[in-house]
C-alpha cells in the first residue's frame, strides 16, 4: 500500500468519525465520552428492555410470520441496529456492519474495562443483526 493510499484511508476514517459525532451529539452514542446521559450498561439494558417489550407485544398479536425470514419486526430491528435503511441490499448492510464494527470493536477500548464490556455486548448485537439480515437477503424469493 502506497503512502497516498494510506493517507486517503486515514482522511476517510477521520471524516467518518466527524460524521458520527454530528449524528450522535452527546447522549445517543452508547460509548460517548462527552456527556452521555446514561452509562454504557444502562444504555445496553434499556435497549434489551425495548426489544423484550416489542417481543411481548408481537406475541400478543398472534400473527403468523414467514418461517424462513423471521418476523418482519425482527428484520426491521436488525436494519435499525445496523443503522441502514430498511430494504437495503446485502452490500449496503455489509458496509454498515463493517463501519459499526470498526467503531465499536472491543479492542479499541482495551484500556477501559467498562467500555470494553459494553463494546463486546454491542458487537454481539451487531453480529446477530448482520447474520439475520444476511440470511433474510440470501434466501430465494
């Protein structure tokens, strides 16, 4: 890799970080250092509680869901977890997954045990969402 390619990658990475800071100005980013309203564990628990509540609501409706794709709500939630528009193709989903994995990978927080634990849980959620969408998008129509 040449010096220009490396410089291009560094600038692109810095641009993505700036865009992420604009999108998550303070409390919305689970690993934010600048004024998050909840600590990492509270954010993760709140997300899990919302998912559990949605699952209870779905169970109360007794809707039949397609067997191969899973419930539509799960697919929509997987798209939301990866921060990409619903109905995106596999290439877009993969790019979003890679971007978020780079941002929240636990190795980036090696010196901060609390953030590392939260990042581990968050990356597990991202991987689960990516696998659901990959299965959903690769199935024959």
